[in-house]
């Protein structure tokens, strides 16, 4: 059992994990290097713990200490109790959900390990917006994908904003990085996956038609960042280029929205759909 520890000094070194959370560049460097990430909000904290991530500490305001009494009583790490004003001074923003937890990272699986047990994967190339990464993970988890592969320059799924937008889906959906890019896509194909590149190009095949004619099997859907889309190298590595038909003069969707549509098409195509 952990008794909450009242802290009144924003410079207290025990709050070091929570400092400067709005400094994106700093946190992107610091968190992976120190093996930590931030879980924000009651639901996300609970999901991180349920997924087996170790807690380093919790930072709570009085209101949320009462709401999360069961976690406080069962915590094996320090629980710091602070005023909302002090929480804002430490983190750099108004923590309106009133609950933060510094969590320890776990080693990522090797891409080969993820490939061995999956049938439907998302592969993200250079998606470096944390909101989009979180939204893609949430859609992939909700729509039955088995995991996500990331190019080396994709944003960190465990960055606070990604975790928050995904509502903790980054904890339940396995992911790995393809360190060799784009050559790592050869490993995906060698594992038996058909690579489909999602693009707004009008010359691409309707994704539903491609999936109907593809004969089932293992599929990896390639997704690129907004604006630039997939690189020439990724497009060249794909077995087929697919698109979502558009109407009313709209030429493309936000990558997270497009991903959700494509994931639904992927998991409901053919007799082997096995929707969850």
C-alpha cells in the first residue's frame, strides 16, 4: 500500500519525470532514453497498468486521488499529491484530467516476432504527427488488425499525445520498428504478406476490388504521412496500389480517417475476414 505524499515545491526532484511535458523536442529525446512514458487520465493509467507496464510514480490532484483510491492503495510506486496549480507549474499545462503516471517502457518485440503471428498489419512510413499515430493505433485495434510496423522516422506511439488520442490502444496492439527502411519491407513480403500501398492516386485500384480479387491471405497495408504520402521507394516496394473512392471533389482524407476506412475494408473482405 502506498500513502500519498504531499508535495508543495514545484522544484522537488521527486517530480522530475513530470517536468516540461509541453517541450515536445525535449520529451521525444528524453523519454525513450530514460525508458519512461506518460500516461494521462484515469482510463489511460488503468489501461497501462492492465497491460503490464511498470509504474514509476503517480501525480494526482486531491479530486483524482479520491477517484483513483484503489490504485493509490495498491500502488507499489510513490504517489505524489499536488494542487492543480502546482501540477500546471511542473508540467507546463493545465492537467485537466488531474492524473498522470510516469510509466516504465518495455523492450519492443523484433519485427520478425510480430510478423510470425499476424495476418493483417498496418505499416506506417514517416507518420510523425503524434495525434495521427495515436488515432491510427486506435482504429487498428478497434477494427481487428494484429499489429503495427513503423518506419524508423515514425513518431513514438508512447509519447503522451499518442497515448492519449489512442485511449490506451497503443498498450494493447503489438508494434515493432522496421530498422531497415525501405528494405525491411522485403522482410514483410518474405513473411508471406501482400503489401498494399494506400494512395489517393486516381490510377490506383479501388481497395475493395483489390481485396476481393486478392484471394485472401496475409495483408500489410502501407500508410504514409499527410501531405507527402508514401515515398517512391515504399510505393515501388508494394505489390499493389489501392485507393478509397472519393466524391464531391474531395481528393483525400486525413491519414487516420483513411486508415480506419481501409482497416474496415481489410477486415471485412472475403470469407476469411474473421472480424472480432
